[in-house]
C-alpha cells in the first residue's frame, strides 16, 4: 500500500519589523490581506530575540513588548538576505532550505559589512515577491534588493512603509505566486516520497 500525499500549504516564517512583535504583524496581515491569500499559507510568527532599545513607532497603537532582530532596522532586511546566506552555509545550517520569500517594505542591508558583502552575490535564485510602497522612506534601497533576486515579482502600492491591502492586480499576482510555490513544493515532496519508496 502506498501512502497518500496530502497537498501542503507553503510555510512562511514571518519576521516582524523593528520595535514591533509577532502578534502585531499577525494582526496587520489578518486585517489587511484577503482570506483567499491567508488561507493558502501556513504562517509562523515569531518574536525577535532582543528587546527594543528605543521608542517604538507603534506605541499607543499596539501594546508592548517590542523587539528587534540583531539590532537591525527591519525583519524584512534580514529575510531578504537569508536565502543566499543559507545557500553559502553561513546561517540556518540545521534547518531545511528556504524555498521562497515574501518581502514587505525591506531594503538591501548596507550597514553590516559582513552581511552586505555576503548576502547578495551571486544573485538570489529563491522565488520572491517584493512589496514596495511609493512613499517608502528607503524605496531606492528596496529596489536594489529586488535587483539581487532572479525573476522577482514586484508589487507596488501607493502608501509608505506599511503592510498594504492587496488590490485586484496585486491579489492576482500574489495568488499566482502562491500557486506556483504550492506546485513546486508538492512536486518536490511527491518526487522525494517516490524515491524513498524505491529504497
């Protein structure tokens, strides 16, 4: 008897922005993104390891505690660099390979010399969606991050540094990306199961 392979949703590790927390990111995504997108994703929210060192921009809107990622500006900056750092064996060596990323309002890392020198060369082949606001404070650096990826999908929105609502066009682009990732992940897993059953 063969085992039945269940269709698996793509899992995303969700890294919140500077001086916020996992619960804030979750609330913002649930409030702004259509359930047709969220229901297709397995989202895992985690708090950064460091308590924030300064005032949070969300104080008075969301309750503390607030956290930071390695004292970097944004979780998105970290997320944008992780795929190539992992591929080079510099980080995340004991976990499965990152298969895709959705990056919201993130720029290319430039302040940390080690990361800046190692994170973007060669080009990152990990499938990606980059969501960039027209009023983003570091828009130019966000576009530079996009250029580090092979065949990225870019969704522009009219706001600034925020999680945007997805309009009809961006919703279609996001759903198309998710469906492609679902097919790739499940095709790889079915192939792996067939290989194991032959052993």
